[in-house]
C-alpha cells in the first residue's frame, strides 16, 4: 500500500496562492483553492482531484462538466465534507461564506449541510428510504433543521412537495418512494434539499437517471427554485449540452484537473482546447442544425493512478504534438476570465486524425 504523505490542510502551501481567482468577487459565496483529494488504495494513489480552484458567486450557477472519473463528484463531496474513505483532502481551502470548511468539526459541517448547503444526487431511489413514506421523509428533514413540531412539520412538508410540483401533495404525502416515478422521486429529493432555503445547492448529475422530457422538467424546476430562493448552484454533469441554459460559468474537468474554465458563452461558443471541443461534438445542441452524427471522444479517460505524462489528454487528442506528451500544460488565462490548459489553446494546429466521413 502506498505511503500516505499528507500536506497540511490550509497550511503554507494552501494559503500561498491568494491571488484572486477568475470570477472571484466580494460576492463570492464559495471559493475553492488548490484542492487536492487522494484515495490511497492497494493499487496506488488515486489522484481524484489534483489542484482544483474555482469560485461561485451568490445566486449564480457554476457547471462542472466532465466524463465519469474526471473527479467532478469527488470535488463536490469535498465541499460537503463527505469524501468517502479511503479518500482524504490533502491540501487546499474550501471557503464557504467566509469559513474554511476543512477546519470545521463534523457537527458544524452537518449543520451547514442541512441549513446552508442543499444536495441533490443522481439516484433518488437510493437516497430515499424505501420503508418510510415520502411525506414522512420530508417532514423529518424539516423537523431536524427547522425544529418544528410534528404537525407543523407535516404542513411545511406538504407545502414543499407542492412547491416542487408534486400534484395532490396532501393526498400523496403517505405514498412510498416506489409509488413515485423517477422524476417525482427527484422532486422529493429537491424538496428536502431546499427545505431550509440554502444559499448553495449542489446538484450532482440530477437528471442522469431520468428520461429526456423529465430531465428538462427537473432542470426547469431547479432554475425556477434558484430564482425564487436566490440560491447559488453547482451543477455537476457529464453533458455539456445540459448546461447551456442554466450555467453562468463552466469548469471543464479532465483527469482530476480543471482544463478549461470560463463563462458559459466562452465555453460554448469559443472553446479553446480539444477536450472541450470533443465534449461539444458529442452532445446535441439545440441552437445548431446538425447534419452529421454525434461524435464521442475516442478512447477512455486515463487511470487516475497512472496518469499519462505531459498533457493527460494527449493519448486521445487529435491535435497532440511532441510537446504534449513531454510537458503538462498549465491552466492559463487566454482571454479575460477564460482559462485553458493546452499548449495550443486558441491556436490549434491541423488535426492529425481527421473526422471519419
Ligand atoms: Fe491536445 Fe496537446 Fe492541447 Fe493536450 S496540450 S489538449 S494533447 S493539443
């Protein structure tokens, strides 16, 4: 088993990078600096998150986009103080409303998770308890966090179910999760997440398990609740197409690092590096007539134990040149608040592999 060498959290290394991040402002609700999360396994050290920095402003949405295994969900778990063992935060700062989350004890973290940060996960069926009615589960969340009496909690839970679009919420209060469709179960999870009107909602692949029509409804619901409650949101997804209407800023993750970061318009209309281009080519876009078929990115994401040398995307990149497997590109600002980690960002050479006809 690999030896654990831990750098101090919030120590000298973490605090040395105090330059202002892109999009960071006096209004920033969450600032994550140089976050490193490793999992020490019998096979080696999985570098799930490797020096990630970003900020989220009050009321805005940051989309974190990447294929599975890119580190986007582990990054969210770290913000919530929920990195599963054997994972460990090795370095970094997670400043939420002025407090470093990595320095808080478990009780304080639980309070913040319930009251100021809400969470919605991919699979509501595994998040809901099958032996309790949906109403009882929402009531319990309300009772724990608002300290309401049982009868008042039931009223509040019914109201929340109605807010998230459960029809006949009073009648359906005593139904069990299996009596709800996937979309309705996700609405129940959202009701619990917004019960305390959190300042930040983290939605981790909230629509992946749902069919396309329901996906759009859930995204619309999240957008309207965000407006109503003035929440900020971190929307984690593998689908770049999903974020176009929702996000203000987008961070593209690959192999544990952010490889492109900018406004949604920059990422969508002016992508700088080939991985983002690949993500764009692999999703349907409503704003463009598409004649050809969608093109998935060839190959597989790399192992997070044995990352390729140089640019970790080089084995899959159609534009890779010698420098790409020799030197790892830094995440640099190419345009105002538009960053990319690519030796040829914004100035790509001829592709070596052309599109198939
Ligand atoms: Fe491709 Fe090279 Fe840019 Fe990496 S640095 S994305 S391999 S062109």
